[in-house]
C-alpha cells in the first residue's frame, strides 16, 4: 500500500497485455473548446455501444484553452477497428471537423498496466 492510499480506498490494478491505445490531440478554433467538449460528451454518453473500448478519457490542456486531449484504449486491434466503424464514432467524426483548427494529432501507444483507486469511480458515479 502506498503512503497516500488509505484502507478505505482500495487500489485496482491490472496488466493490459495486447491492448491498443491512442492519445489524441484536438485543437479547437480559438474560443471553440466548449462546442468541441459538448460533441465529445455526447459521444462518451454512447460509449457502451463499443463494448471493447475499455477507457475513454477527456482531458483539458492546462496550457492552451483551445486544446482537448483524449486517451482511449481498446482490447485489441479488432476493437479499435470496431470503434472506428461504430455509429457513435461516425457521428462524432461528422460533427467535429468544422470545430477543429487543425487535423487531430494521433499517437499510438500500447497500454501495459493500469492502477486506479476504486473510490474515484464510486465518488463520481453520478457523472
């Protein structure tokens, strides 16, 4: 147990062999991040249509108010392809081009391990 971890907040840990991940950088037009975030939240609300998309994280860039970062991982290559063909993703791709100041930046990664305090999910279950 780490010094910051209390017994009331157990840590979940898992190895992720074979997973496929992406970091995605989305640059909105100046002042347009809110509209981009609305489209991303609409997509995220439908993520259950992609059962092999295991994580989808939306993050704000603290240095640039027009940048949004995504982190996503999939069970394998087939899951990544299914994600790209899913109806929610197709709708997202159709909705955001006019919101972007530049093409999305993609960085392929292979997730290896995840550690997450289960309290994070329980405390924020209403989101």
